[in-house]
C-alpha cells in the first residue's frame, strides 16, 4: 500500500481535533451551511455562479392557454380500423364503395399518418399531415379539407 507522507493529515496525527479546536467542531450538520438549497442567494452564491449559473431568473416564456392551438389528433391507421364500426353505428356512411368519415363529428380536428390504410376512405377534416394525405390517396381515397 502507498505511504502518504505528503498528506496534510500526517501533521495532525496525535492531535485529537486536527486543527478544528475543541472536540466536535467541523463534524455535524451545522458545518453544511443549511438544509437543501438554502443559502443559494447568500453564502452559497459562489457555488451557484460556478455550477448552476442559470438557477435564478426567468428564462423564456410559457404561451398562455388561450393562445395555444387546441389540436385533437387521430391517426389514419386507427380510422381505418374503426371504419366498419363507425358504419355500423351510423357515424360514417358509404358513398361509391368508399367510407366517408367526418373527423370533426368524432371530436378530432387533425389527422396524422401513423398506421396502414387498407380500404378507400374519404376523410373530411380541417387539418391533415402530408403523410396521411399520401396514404389515403394511395389506397384510392380522397381528402376533403373543411
């Protein structure tokens, strides 16, 4: 094992407190400078400047809920799966052997392109992704934008 002759503690061997005065000093939680994140604006300020420079202050902004677009999305694969069920319930209709689905009546306002389209669909929607539009047209269907 390596002998550590140059370590500072070698000088304090034989003393009971190693330079911290009467017994007990530099031992307990009182030396920590507070609990948790205390002192970040006071005695731990140098730590903040070095390790967490963005800890204080405002950064960016959060868009108010009234300004956000409230998009409710559905994937084209799911529409294809539930098409027969929608026909049975009367929420969709057949027109020239194509299933006509109005997405707004189902409570959605955007169609996305995840999934497979196995039958020709006519989808009525205000918003649709390019991928979803391509898949519908490849299956022999069409998109009607409201």
